[in-house]
C-alpha cells in the first residue's frame, strides 16, 4: 500500500477535479472575441482622433490663395499644431501631402528629415526576478498560443512616403482606411488614415498610429484576474480533492489490510473495521465485509469440525472392517466365516452410504447457490413421495407411510424440487428408524399465514427433550437397538436443515404428546415461505 497522497485513487480524483477546471480556464484565457472587440474599439477611437486631427490641420495649416481656393498644407504651421493635438494621447500622427510625401510627423521637433526626435519612455523594468520570469512567460504564451491575430510587418523605416502603406493611400481618394500591423517584438500597431479636406477637396492624408498597449493591458488585466481566481479555486479544489481522497482511500486501505489478514490469520477470526456510522458506500462495504468474514470464518470452523467428524465416522467402519478381514482368514468354521463376511459387506455398504452423504453435504451449498428455483406445489409433491415409499414397502415389513390429506393443492413454494423431495425423504427414512413395523408415518401440509407448513409424524419412542435440536447436528446418531445405526450416516437431518434454510425456511423437531403428557411419537415441522 502506498501513502494516501500518492495513491492512484488520489491521483485520479485530482485529475478529474483539476483537469476540467484547467480546460475551462484555458478556454476563458483565450479571450479571442474580447480581444477582437477591443481592437475594433481601438480602431474606432483612433479613427475619431484622426478625423479631429485632420479637421484641425485643414482649418489651421492650409494656405489659401487670393481667389479663395486652397493651395496646400503648410508644413511649418502644421507641425506645432500636430504636436499640440497629439500630446494628450498615446498616438503618433503623420501628415502627407497630395504628392504622398511626408510633410509633418509628431515624433520630430522640426523638419521630419532632421535627427531630433521625441521618443516615449520605455516601460519600467521589473526588478523582481520571479515576477520578470512570469511576465516573460506570459508574453511568450500570449504571443505564441493565445493572441494569434497577426498583420503585415510595419514599415517603420520607409514611411517618408505614403506609398509604403498601399492600403493607406486610398485615403487620397477621400476614403477612411484602417489597418493592423505586426511589430518585431510580437506586438501590434494600429493605424487609421483619413483625408485632410477643406470644402470636400482632398489636400492630404492624416495617418494616426498607435501601439496595442491599451488592448494588451486590458486583456492582460482580465487574464491576470482570471488566473488569480483560478489559483484560489485550484488551491481549494486540491485541498478538497485530497480530503475527499483521504476519506475514501484511508478506510479502503484499512478494509483491504483487514481483508488481507483473513488469508494470513491463524487461530483467531480477523477484525474488520466497523465503519457503518459513515452511512455511505464505504459503510456498506464495511458491513458486507464484516458479514462475509464472519460467515467465512464460521464456514471454515464448520469445515474443520466436519473434517474431524468425517475422519472419526470413517474410522469406525474401517476398524470393524479391518478386524473382520484379519479374522476371516484365520477362521475355519463356515458359519463364523459367513457371519464375518456379512459384517464385511455391511461395513462396505455403510462406508458407501457415508461417503455418498459426505459428498452430497460438501457440494450442497454450491448447488443450492447455482440452481434456479421454481414453483413447487408441496400438496402434490408429498403424495407422490408417499406412493414411492408404499411401492418399496412391498419388499418387506415396514411402517406404513400415508398422507393426512391427499392431493392438497395450492401449497406452492419457490424451491428446487429435487432438494425439497430429499428433505422429506430424509425425514421419512429417519421416522422409519424409530417406528415399529405396525406403526405409521403421516405426512401433512397446510397454509399458515404467509408460510406453507409440512409435518412428518411417526409412532416411535419420541426424542429426548435435551436432544430436540441436537438431532440436526452432523453425525448425530441415537438409533434404536434394532437399527443399530449402521444403515445411517447421521447426515440426513443436517442436510435437511441446510436445504430448508437455503429456501428461506426452518425445520425443527418436537414430540407428539397425549392428553396425559405421554409421548406418542416425534414430529418434524418444515416451514417454507408461500408463493401468492
């Protein structure tokens, strides 16, 4: 047996409880629809900003001619205005002229072709090494597994002309365009291009771009929150699973160890833990094991006693047989030799009967457990048995066997007909051992509530009161002198009780008494459950 923390049952319980939870959380962490909605919202907001920026440039940085027409966007006034517009946002704005050349860039302090730029501060580095590892692992997982939406690479070095972004060039035709690009670090960049127009004349293009930091931050926040809840739920799930596993595996392990002791126990009955107070399946298992162990131990004890009784019972005829065989070779008188031969034949028949009954008794339990019970009408079975014994009585004097009520129908029980017939046949043979030839043996059957009661009465000397229950013990034999007990093994009544109990019934013995208390004979009563 392994410890409960590492038992296979514990691992199965953990897997069954944790895997569905992990699959559910993994599905939630995917957040594909949520991320797409955030991207769409970001592009919509970016487009609104681009419209505002384009309108401001059209109003404040366009040089008008004397005749009222508009010539071009002036890069000098447009750059300070563009920087003031972009300053409160996290975006970058570029202005292109009708010739698709870059006129202004909010990242530059002066002319876009100069080297003086304004870059955003890099994010603060994580100083805690474990947190940094977790953050890096999160980035790798999200980039490789979760956030799968990619776009064309962003041409950072070639944006001095609008031709580097063919999709954005359509803004010169007066259309609003948006796009999503991939960055080398695995991130995304959003862009929206809108026409700069005054009085419906397109004077240039306003391109506003933004990194997906807000979207990534929102998704990251949701995922971290889910992971925190998942961690708490996972801890509770593991603790509850371990507790559940222990409440199952610990008593099962105790019951298994106790069951193992049944095989290794010597000299005393093993003690099975009493867990019936649990009032669950394990309590039922404990109750069943205790009952099974008790029955098994009783059966083992009975088998040991039976084996000892068999050895004792076989030894008696063998001793008599050996003595007769040794004597017959030294006897010359024909009369004595015939007498010894008769003794030998009698002992052989006794051994044969004894071995037959022992074999029948030993396989009786298995046969009763495997046989299928059917409806048996004792009211018709007993008269048939009486007829069979009356036919045998013609061969010699014997007590008469009769039925008190012939053909009493309706006394139906569930059972094995051959074995029920064996019960009453044994009772009749037992009654004949004690009934004189001029006496009679009476069989009767009747209903008694929800039972069928069958009785076998004889005219013998009766049974001593102290032996009314002992007569059903194996190898019990208290025969009259005329019978000598040599024709009986002492197993008939024991087998009859075993069959009756296997049918859910009982069998007991009592004496028939006269009004003045005198014993008139013995009566054996068999009670079996009736079939409606």
